[in-house]
C-alpha cells in the first residue's frame, strides 16, 4: 500500500526552482521552522526534510526558492545557529545519489 504526504497531488515541478541544502539541523527541527528561518530571503516554493524508515529526521533538509537570487542570499545563513545547532547551507545538487553520497563519513560520532 502506498501513502503520499501531499494528499495525492503530484510532486511540485522543481525544474525552475533553486534549492539550498541545509545540513546539521537538529533532529527536532520541523519544516515549519526551516520555512520561518529562510522566508525572509524570498518566496519559498517548498521545504523538505528527508526522513528515515522510522520517520525520524536525517539531520538535513532542502529549501526551494522560486528566485535564484533568493537562494543565493539564503546561503548567508551558513554557519548560523538554528535550533541550537550551527547549520551549514549550500546550493543543492540534484540527483538523490549525489545527495546521499555527500553525507558519507560526515556526522555521526559523539555529541556535546
């Protein structure tokens, strides 16, 4: 059985959107918080936080802007504190395989 989180609608057309990848977010951070953090930079089309098979956040997310300049401006949040964590922000590279391989060897380990 399949379930869609968007009420059965088709996924947004992302070909004309400009995505930033936000990493090192808290596992508690919700997409509404990411939206509020980044909406000062411009109109946001979509916020997505990938989850593991147990429904837990994987510690990173994507914010998609309509305008490339807004996405570029949002990169200024790189290194800022959000929800108690120093986040990283970069332009997202499309293609799931690339997104996942970018995290190999990163993260994990102790905590403070």
